[in-house]
C-alpha cells in the first residue's frame, strides 16, 4: 500500500495589504467562511514645526479584515469577498470554537494593543462581522497573539482568552456569556522581550504556554499564581513564535521557532521533546488538522508551508516528523495558515476529475520504508509574482528546477482537452491543462481518498492562497 499526497492550488487573491493571518470558521453551518487579517506600515505625512522645519512623524500600523465565502457552486473562483473592515494592523485572529449567544465570534489581536470581539450576523452567503466589545491589554504595545480556552469544542464555562504582547506580557481575559464584555483577570510579565505567542492547554485550561523573543518556552499554572513559571525550556535556540495544544490527544503540544525547528512535546515531561523536525524556515504558525490527530500544518516563513505526519513521533518510534507535502508557491514570508472543515469531495471539479490537480507541487509516495518521490518525471507550474501589482508570469519547470522551453509547454497545451484555472481575483487568469501534472503512479481512481481545504497567506507580496491537500491510499503500480 502507498500513500499518495498532492497539493492543488484553487484560487489566489491579492489582499492589497501584507497578509499575516487566515482563519476558517470551525462552527457547523459556517465552515464556508474565511477571515483574513492584514498589516501595513504606513509613514505619516511629515509635520511642520514652529520654526517651519519638517519633523518625522511616527509610522502608522494600519490593517484590514476581510471576510470571504467559499462556494461549492463556483468552479474557478469559489472564494468571494463579502466584507472588508478598515482597522488597526492585525497581528492575530481566532474564532471561538463554540457559539457565544448562538453566534460565531471572532477575536482580533491588533496593533493598537487591544483584543476585539466581532460576531457573525446574517446568513452564510450574506453574513457580516459586527463589533461587540474590546479590551486594551496596555498602552504603547502590540497585541501579538490570542487563543481561546474552547479548543475542545465544549461549552464549559468560563470562556477565556490568553493573549501575548510586544512588551513581553501575558493577559488572561474572561469573556462574558453573551460575549458583550471582556475583563482582564490577570496580567504578568512572561518574557524579557516580545512575547510572540500564548496558548492554552486545551485539556486543562488552567495551564497556559508562552513563547518569546528571549528564546524561552514557558508554562504557567494560573491557579497557583504567575510569579514564576511551572517550567522554562531553552530547547529552542531562537525566538519561540508558535504553540498549539493538540485538540484530539491529551498531553501533546507542538512548538515552532525562528530557529526553523518544530518540536513535539509530551506535556507530562517537558525536559526533552518527543521529536525535532527541521523545516528550513522560521515557524510562525502551527495548526493541527481538524479531524486527523497526527497531521500538522506549519507556516515556515522562508520555506513555505509544510504538512507533517507526527504519528510515529507521538508513538515514540521516530525522532522527527515526516513531511508529507509542501506548498511553496508563495513568493514571500509564509505567515498565516489554517485548515477548513469543509470537504471538497463533493465539489464539481473533484467529481469530474478526481485525479486532476490545478497545481501539483508535490506528489509523494509513502511506503513502509518511508516517504520517497516517484521516479516518474513531473512538470510544475511556477507562478512568478511582481509585487505589489499582483501581475504574474508563468514558467514550467521539472523536478530539478530546470526550465522547460515554451514550445514544449505550448505542445502540452495543444494536446490538452480540458482546462482548469489558477487566478488572482480581479486580474488575469493563468490556464493550464487539467491533466498536465498527472502522475503515472496515481493508482486506481476508485481508491478512497480524502481532501482537505487550506488557506495560507504571505506577507510582503500580500497574497492569499486557497488550496487543496489530497491524500489517498492506493496499491503501488509496481
């Protein structure tokens, strides 16, 4: 048996400002809704002093929150913008995992040092975010991250938030049952420099974790006070910027750092990690799969986005996680990333051609001996962006990165009977043959397969990608 994985680009959107956060709504009936946050540093106009000379004004951090709807009825541009909100720069955002007052609620961590709650109103295709309340975590600081205590999807009270900021502080915040108010329960200094990330232990929300630019990972038991951490790890060698508790399996924690390593932990023993995986890029965000407990999505700045299989590492049978697939079409820092709970198996494109790919960035075979690339030669579509205009050219490369002449690409196009599209919203389309990246080792089309919808964004080229990760188990052709 062999595990076949591929990535398929579905749509590319220009966010205008630098994109750094994407979050699919996890609630039943709202899985089609995607929120994206942006961050832009703007230089203010020079002020004129009393003596007539110009003085430099501080830069302004502005942002925008986008709300999108993903429609199964649309084949080429299924993602549609339904709202945009001008705001302070967005550093992080998270949906509450349960409804509050029977509505989905989004929390935004902003550059003005506040946590802001918005709820969704209306119906799925014409909904809108409406502000509820906000709380300041302190003056002259950025709210850098936020996490909900509801990660297991239970309605247990109280509902709380944990946030980190640019002054190295952590804030534990209570959320009223109606989500109409936020109150800071406790605030303390957790790190010497920026506290990049804070997260709950979803299985015991009295425990929170934090990571900072001081290269330290810390744990805190909020029941016994926050004068000192319950543990401090210096296993990471650079700033710790991503933490997530596994919502499927108690005792499993994952952390990421600028040191380009993803560490997998057993929370009962935090002296040494279960596994250490080098991903060749600073790890800004980590997200566990919404269904599969061992599958992890990592946003790795300079090296793109990677999907890791942690099963053997969790079982203690491997010292590092296996990279199943990589998505490297972004031409800038990989920042935001999230899984959707939507299945694409009922999407018309998947029904018409279950083995086709809009873009096959990776086509990997996972055997009992490990993961290896198929021996067959593949050709890849490489999109070259010219930021910030969002215009692009397309070239073809083989697996070794060798340029494929235009006449060869044109010949393939002439021999193709069907076309699918990769597009930037509001700009030109790039069309490629539906079967252009078809591998000889796809196996029987009747074999069962699973499809996961993913959104990712990159910073300086202000681009949002929506793509599909398809995995299947099939008999090898050999």
